[in-house]
């Protein structure tokens, strides 16, 4: 019976049955029912990378419990099938996220899932609807103030797929290491009568390339949107939340990247009037009013005081 539900699932895939055939069990982390949810017209999130240790599941659960929207776009790399194929890692909190997304669909949120390159195995289901989740290759979104935005993951615009921001940081650490190493390399070269050769210069060049890659990626995506005649584009993929204005044939083209839930913990939202905003969720948590007395007041938690 189970197989007939997903007849096209290739056998080589990791067992995603607990994701696909989601059981209506209660989540491990109960949904917060108190307090008002922040209501948006639209929410875009991407690059969650469920199935990896890097995924910031707790923050995303907090986000999902404090927000609501008419439409939710899942802009790709929600589940990291690449990693799951190598090693199955699926803590309860990751299931809790799937549970919350499907619960939203049941509550009436329109959910559009655009698989990315890490969850490309779901692309074969393009056009289908699973539990209220529409699977699309790309989508067009009309904002409340009449702008038409193209929504896609964005991996179709890079060829090397190594544009993640952490690469720049790894590059930076390597650069410093190499600056130290450079001294010794050139001392040795001098002793051997060889000309000076800059190891650090080469490393610096690589870091600069990573930064240039992001900038070039944004231009390429915006140009593609301009060529399609839309007012803007929403994408993810490079783990760098950003808003930029471009011009194509004298017409304004907006570039929006909704960031990620690995390092940035960003979501892109559209307010009721069409105004869009990139949220950095840790900042939103910090802005929150302290919990009402009696609910989570420290006096009620002697254990924590001892621990502190
Ligand atoms: Mn990606």
C-alpha cells in the first residue's frame, strides 16, 4: 500500500518515508498556542538543509510558531538529500518542522514547494500536490501592490555550486594561515636561490573570487528576471540574504534572496500592503517582550538559577 502512494520514488533514495508519508503524530516540541502570531501576506524560506547538523531547527520551529501567512514558499534545499544519502541524520526537531509545515497547509495556508539542488529528488513530483503542498519548478508571485515576482531556488544560475558564504570564511582562515606559512616558504626559497613567491596572494585571490561570485550571481539572476519581463525575483541557494535593485532595459528589477537557516536564519516576508522585508530571526526574538510574569519568570524555575 505504501508504495502505491509514491510509485515514482527511486529505490536508491534514503528512506524518506517518514517525511513523505508523514504520520499525524504530535510533534516532540509542542506548538506554541499562546500569544499572537505575526501575520504576513507571504513568507519565503529556503536552504533549511533538514537532515544535516548545520540546520538551525530550533530557530526555525520558533519562527514557524510565531508567524503565519496566506502563502508560504519553500524556495529549495529544504531537505538535504545529498547528505542524507551519505548518512541518515533525522532528529525529532526536523520531523517537527515537516509537521508544522503540513499543519499550516491544513489550516489553509497555500504552500508552494520549489525543490532546489539538494532536494532535487522532489523535482520529479513537479506539478503534484502532497498533503496541500504544491510542488513547482518555479513560480510567479503577484504582490499586493501589483508587482510580479519570479520565484525559484537559483541553482540553475551557477555552474560550480560552491558559492556558500562559509567558503569565504574558510578562505579567510586559510589566508591567515598561509600568511604565516608564506614567511617560511620564502625563507626556504631564498636559501635555494629561488625567487619570491606569494602563497598568501594566491589565497587572497580565491577569497576575492568567492565575494565576486555572490555579486555576479545576483546580477545574473536579476538579468534573467529582467529578460522575462517581471518586476523582480526571489531566490535562495547562496545562503546570503539580500535585497538589491537592478535595471534591465531601463526598467527596475528587484533581487531578493531569502537567505538560509544554517547560518543566517533569515526569512523574506511580504506585508499586507506589498511591502517586503528580510527578517533576521535572532533579531526578532531579541525584540520580543519578556515573558509575562508567572509564565516563564525565573522565580518559578529554581533549577535554572542553580545552574546559572
Ligand atoms: Mn542550493
